[in-house]
């Protein structure tokens, strides 16, 4: 695969993940993550420094593997998450996708993002940067790690995985 083909494949993959989330197609969304996939949204320690170790420092969201996301989806589906009722409508926008190939078919990907959401008659947004580790499994890209920096982290409503 040429670098251009790899770049295109990664961009299309990330667009599909965003689309699944926006459509609240949770089975499809979860299918993009490996069983071991870590999902981390660190907290800001100061204006320009964020926490590094989710096991020792505060995080906005931390799931050590996909089961954390699966639990959130279960709570959404069963109505056991008051914070998600009603679910917001979301629109994920991705830009400036950068991709580097690593060892063992691993890819390091960085992206800038904005998520607009509408809930209770109000439009709001979160924005930031995300870094992914992707791998190929059975000819398909999968997320092995998602690390998200929320740059506008004054959160006056709910922040959940579907905002990121």
C-alpha cells in the first residue's frame, strides 16, 4: 500500500467511525475498536499541561479496554443513564488527519476534531485533538487506542464518549 493509499484508507475509516457515532449505530461503532482498545480523555493539569497517567491521575474519561465503552452503550440503550436522556444529536467533523506507519502493521494517527451537538433546544460544541493507534485485523482497520484532548474543557453540560 502506498502512503497515499494508506492516508486515504485511514481518513475513510475515521469518517466511518464518526458516522456510526452520529447515527447512534452502537454495534457498528463498537466494532471499530479491538477488545483491548484503550479510550482516554485526560484532564488538564494547568493551562498547557494535561495529565499523563490515567491510573494515577484524574481523567475526564478513561476505559482500559472496550468493555468500558460497551458498558456506556448498555446504559444508553437501557435508559439507565439519566445524563444521556434524551441523547443529543451529534455531528463529528475531522480535519488535518496525519498518519504514520509503525512496526507490525500499526499506524499512529493524529486528527483535529469538532463535534457539534444539539440537546434541549441548544447547540453546543467540543473541539480538540485526538491521537489513535490503529491496526489491521482481517483486512480491516481497528482502533487499539484513542487518546482525546478536549481543548474547550469548561464543561457546562455532559461530556461522554459520543461527543468525542
